[in-house]
């Protein structure tokens, strides 16, 4: 069994090598790795150049590898069917499932080698460029603390607003103020949103607190960072002044920034490691300065406040990220081999490419659809009702998004470029879903179709 | 059965072709209205030709996907890719001026204000300027709107004081021009068109020495370290590519730029930064700029209002600096243009009734700041 | 599997194969209700002109095509059964090989697909290369091979597993007379070892030389089948072969035969066939130019394929 699998896999690898696919890919990846940092520009800072190098070089390389994987895997079987070599293989004691597995493993081995080479080249290039560019020590410090690291993200504990929502609804009912043209469920959602909005707005002179559970936090690796995103009641103004306080109770020192001026946008403040001891609760508090010296502050987005704690080294984080990328390639290989069994090469390539594109862009469309849905729900402005077709489209997108959510949503390169820790669990999840379950399903389908297909019909 | 199916297929094919032919005309019209005609560009940039010809209809789709990514990243306050994404999106739709304008404006206005640090703000303002100046205009060299958009960025975002970091913007621009010119403007007599300075100006600011000379002759001499001068330069180029009413945005930028240049067109280097003072010799040329605009646009009401506003402030500033004759002459022009009981009462009463410290434009305060001991702001 | 000497190892019952178009509409009936049973150790030939359904029948037997109606059993099982494939050897009509593999790599690959041990693979590969005269070309990619060489390597891969059933589709196609004779000798050798051979060809001489039984197909149907000797025997005439006689005696014998039978007997010299003559000439020429060398067409059969191995 092992020998047969190995034979088919090595045949696939040899085919790629002899057909010069491998050498072409190596050249392309080399050019991309060297060329992207030269052709893609960041926002002008050394930090953004490093981020671009990581995100765009590895991202483009991964996309190219993904396309090549689809192409090679689609041709793995369909090409042999077309050129009739498959006939001398399937009359040997090789079952359809074994044949599928062998072809898949061959492509996976190729991907592993190419991805490893790309990773090594990018890593070498990264450190060479940092050494040779003569970057400012300050920039290097920023790069080290914000990109060449692996920081774990801690989000504030969710505040349970359900009881308050129910209390408010009861109060509205009691006073006969429940709106008649809106269902109770919608009213509750509106109240929930309003209460949540209160949790993200701080008027001048007021303050707001968040609690973090620091279970699993490691303070031995250096300073922590608090990252927050704010906007003021008057856009573009810099007349916000506030104080951040971090308090871990008896478990650590308390820390405060003192009043600091800040603008709209994303900010980072360093917190001494001694402030926090792992395992307990940490309270973070923002105190807005009094009226006159500050304005109402709005904390933007779901991730408006994050506690970042160094959790590991960059190299291992990069390895974990590339492992997740590898899992994506593995599932693409499985998709391609199965498509190659079902269809002729051009059709298989088209089908596999279309399917992968749908998976990729469904997030974009779901995102834009959510914007449209918001517009439709805007009763006050008479935004107009969505047409039946739009509704059907939205429902389909939502269904697709839900079905694909286990496969999507693991974006390791973004995290890597952001210096954010890629948890082991993410890798395990990717391996399980992308590396085992999806290829398993595709393999079963491919093997079954192979057993049903007439391979000498042409 | 087969025969019938074949007939059906033939009819369906002919029907589809007829439908496509019918749709084609309206699609072509829509396309030419929206996209314009690339053949109008004398020498389109290679990238423009590439994306237009090679990618065909797919470029719109790719641009949409990139735009959604840019929106998402901006929403998440992750800005480091935005400059590159904006460049790609605009180059995918290279002949759509609005897209260039939107992305330049987005970087210069929306993204820049998200930065706490003044230097970071300037970088993003400059990213917007560079997108239009270095990429947008070469892709649409005959479209007057894009010149005006760039002029607006210089005049409004860098030149005005809306942004708390505006002095940093001005300083950065002045420093970079100073590094090349080593003064307020080039010595045209000593320069050749192909000199190193000419090449450097073209490389760093896309400025053409011959056009600069023409502008200085018409409106100046101006201080090229100031954003207003750059605004006038680009509006001047836009104006040359427009006719009739389409010249209005360019003319607005020019007369407003001239007015600012008169009030604050002298750059004075001081310890701890720069300060600006009025550039008196420009006064007749400001009049010319306004009068030209009025003549070109049939005494447009808004231009008249702007001219009156300028004259009122000019009278007060000239008077505050002790330039009695110029103040009187300007007052006479004001009276001639917009006679009122206020102007009929004479210059002295006019100055007495209009407290200069209460004059609304922010630049007046700055002008007064450069007059220590004369008038305290 | 329990195997009996007279057991039918390939059974085709009422096989019909209809090819359909994209819309699943019947396009052509390649095989129309044929039944064949092939016994162990038999050399069975399918004869017929192009498009008669020979290759289609073979492909159904191999599991490369599915029967529209009827059934096919190989060693008592369906053709797609992996355990059946362990004991099959197949030479396709055209040798579709991996062009970038060398001859040695090709045989090693197919050996691996039978999970043969490395030592056995190596031994068999070398013996097959020697047997088919490909030693000098062993390390050349098969993409560079002539049609005849590709055919030989195709035959070698069909034999790498020492199969019990060998299915050969046009085995001598593209081969020179030496190669043709070698293949036919090989078929007879294999048959001598109790292997079952199913071959199809439109070269009648090939079939006649090696087959025990044949079936003649035309437009998908069996038009004649049975023992070759039975089918070809002319029962109403007789041939006597004996050493040459003096001319007078010959005339006397002819006269006597005419008197007794009342018919005119024909007389001629028995002639060797052209293939035998051609090979004799080559053998002689080879012996003269390189004394002591093995004449062309006399390469030994691979050891593991010889009787008694």
C-alpha cells in the first residue's frame, strides 16, 4: 500500500520536475519574493515596508502556489486520461482511492517543498534587508516590538446585556411605549445595540472600564501593549485628552499614562510587564478629560480595545502561519485532483478555479451585502425595500458564508504581518478541517467517481 | 425529435445574437459616456494601456475587490497597504477622474487625520498629492478636473489651517522645495530647460520649468515653497485644458491662490519655524486674476463676492501696515465694485468700523502675528 | 481462489456495449451480445477488421469500460476487483507510457504498483530489458523510443508481475518480423507455463500461429468461433508430406491415385513461410559477421517467465 502510494506520488513529483513546472515555479517564486518588496510600497515607514514584505511576498507567493497547485492537480489525472497513460495504471492493482491519494500526496509534497523554500527566502530577505538598509534604531525597535514578534491578543470580557435589555423592554411594555410597527425581537435588538453603543462612548469628564481575563498570559517576555481605536465626536480633531489606567488589583502594580492628547485612529501604549500578573483579572479604564479640553470619544469597531502580550518568537509564528497556508494548498490539491477525475483538463481547471474563487470572494460579497442590508433596514430614511431577487441573493450569500465559514476566516499571513500570535489551536483547526476533513470528503468523492468513470471511453 | 431540437437551437441562437446586438448599442453608449475614450490620450502610460487592453472587462471586477479590501482595512484602521491599494485601484480604472480624486482625497483627508503624529499626517497628505500628481495626471493629461483636484489639495489641505498639523505640512513642503531651489524660486535667466534643477523639479514635484516661468511672469513672482503657488500651477495647467464654464474651478483656485499669496506669500525663516507675511508686489496681479475670472464667467456672483471679500481684507491689512496709498486705491476699487453706505462713508470710517482683529479669515491673525508692535492680534 | 485446470478464467456472457453521446443518447453499438469463455492455459484470439469490437471487448474485460448489458467475470470476479488485477498483464493497443521516465524507471514504477520487492523488481526489470533487447536503451527516456521500442517496453510492463492472464491488444503492431516472432514465441512459452492469453489482432497469420481458439468478430457480433485447427481444416481434402521421390515413382503414385479416386491429385513442394525464411537469413548473416554472438531473434526468455520457474 505504502509502496504503491509512494510510486504514484513520486510519479506525480517526477512529472512536475520533468515538465519543468517545478523549475518555473521556483523561478516565479524567487522573482516574486525579490520583486514584490521593490514594487509594492507601504505608507512610507520602515514598519510598513516590513509588513508589506511579509504580507505581500508571502501572500502573492501563496496565491501563485495555490494557482499552480490547482493547475497541477487538475492535470494530474485528467492529463493522464487524455493521453491514455492512466489505462496502464488502473489495470494494475491500484484502487481508485489509492490512485487519488497517491496523486494528492505527490502534489502536497511539491507544495511543501516550494512553500518551505519560499518561507526560507522571505525570512532571509527580511533579516538581510533589516541589516543592510541601515534603519534607524527607533524604527528597528518598533519593527521588533510590533512585527518581529508573536503577541497574543486579549479582548475585553463581553458584558452580558441581556438582563438589561429585558428590563428595558418590560419597562416599555409597562408604560405602553412599545413601538407597534416593529416586532418585539427587533425592538430588543435595537435596545441591545443602543446599550452596546453606550459601552463604546465616553463623554468629556466621564470614564469607561473594561475587564480582561489574563488566563494564559505570559509576562516574562517583556512589555505588554494596549491597542485601541478611537474617534472623536468631531472628526479629524485632535482635541481629545484622556488617561488610561491599568489595574490588576493585588496581583500587580497599577499603571496610568497621565493625560495624553490623542487623535482619531489606532493607537498603541506600552504597559510595563510588572503591572499585570497572569491568571487574574485586569481592569483597563479610560478617563476622558473634562469638557473644554476634550470631546466625546467613540471607541470604533468590534476590536476597539486589545491587550497584546508577547507570547512567542517570530520564527515559530511564521512556521505556524505557513503551516496554515500549507493546509489551504493541501485542500486546493484535493479539489484539483477530484476535479481532474470528474472532468477534462480545461473544464476541471475552470471548475476548480471557480469554486476556489467563490470561497475566496464570498467574504467580500457577504461584506458588501451586509452594507446593502443595513441600507434596506434603514426605515427612517426610506431607503426602500430590497427586491425579492436581492433577498434571495443575500440569503444565498449568507448560507454560503455559513457553509464556508470553517474553511475561511483563518488568515494567518495578516496576523503574522501584524505581529499577532497564530495560536496552535488555529493550526490544529486548519490541519483538521483543511488538511484532513475537506481532502477526505473530496478524496471519497474523487475515488468514487474514478471507480464509476470509463477511462477508455475516448 | 432531433430535427425539432436542432431547429429550436438554431432559433435560440439567432434570438440570442439578435438580443446581444440590440443590447450592444446601449452598452456601447453607456460605456463611452462613463469610461470615455482612451484614444483621446496622446501618449497613455504603459500601465494604462496594459490594464485597458489586456484585462478588458475584468479590471472593473478586480478594482471592486481591491476597493472592498481597502474599505475593510480602513475600517479596521490598518493603513499600511492603503497607498498601494489606491494606486492599483486607480490604475485599473485609469480614465475615471472621480476614482483618482476620491482615493487622493481619502488619503489626504480621511486617513491623515487618523494619525496622531504630525509627520505621519504629512506622509498621508503627501500620499494623496503624489497619487494625483505622479500617477493620475500622466494617466489623464487632458482632463482639467484632475488638475483642479490636485490644486485643491495644495490649496485647501496644505495651504489652509483646517488641520491642526497644517504648519507641519507647510514646513515640509517648503523644506523639500528649498532643498532644490535654495530660495523662493528659480533663476530662470541662469537656467536651461535641461538643467539638473529642471530635472529634479520634474522628478520631485512634476514641475515644468517653462510653465513655472510663465506663471511667474503672469502672476508672480511667487514663492514656490508655498502650497498656494503649487495650487496655482496645477490650476493653470487645468485651465489651459478647459473651455468656457469648465474653466471656473481652475479660475477659482487661481484667484484664491493669488489672494492667499498676497496676504501670506512672503515666507520668513525664523528660529523655531517659518512665518509668513504679505507679499505686497502681488496686489495688481491679484486684481488681474479676479478681473480675468469675472470676464471669463460673465461677472459671476460668487466671484464678485470673493473679490469683494478680498478687497475688504486687503484694505484693512494695507492700512494696518501703514500703506496708505495702496489701501486707498484698493478701497476705491472696492467702492467701484460694490458701492455701499459703508464705502460711501470713506476709508477712515471703513477701517474704524471694521475691527481687524475680528476679521474672520484665520490668515489675518497670522498676518498680524508677523507685525509685532504694530498691531497686536 | 480455488483454481481447477479446466476452469474458465475469463467468462463473457451476453456482453453488449453501447457508446453514448453527451446527452446519453446511444451513438454506436460496439459489441452486440457476445459470449465467450476462455479456459486456463488457453491462447484465445479475437479476430476482426478495424471497428469490429475486439478492443472494446478487451477493455470491458479489463474494467476500463463498463458493460451496457451482460456480464464479465475474470477469475470469477468483476474486472475492477483489485485482486484480479494482481494477476493480470495488459499490453494496450498503443503503448501510452510516461515519456519522461526511462525504460528502467518505467518497469520499476509498474513493479512498485504490484508491490514487488525491490530485489525482485530489479531482477525482473533487467531480465525483461535483456529479453526485449532494450538493455542499451534502458536509461533513455521512453519519449525518445521508436514505435517498436515503445511496444517492447509496453510488453515488458505487461509481464513485470508474471501474470496468470495476459491480455494483448494488437501485440505485434509496430514490431519488425524479428520482434513479431519473438512475441509469438513468448506467447507460446507463456502458454506452455499454463498462462491464459487473450489477444486481439487483425493480422491473421499471428493469430493462426499462436492461438488455440479464436472468435471472429464483425460489427460487434461473433461470426465464427472455435479451435483454430477445426476452423481451418479442409475435411474433404488430404495432404501427404514425404521425402522427395524419383520422378518415375512420383508419376506412378499420381496415376494410381487418379485411378482409385477418379480425381486429378495436385502435387507441389512444401514451402517454408516467408517469416521463417527471413529469420533464417538474419541468423546466418549474424553468425557470419559476429561469430559466437547470439543471432537476432534468439534472445532468451526472461528466467522468471521460463517453464518450470
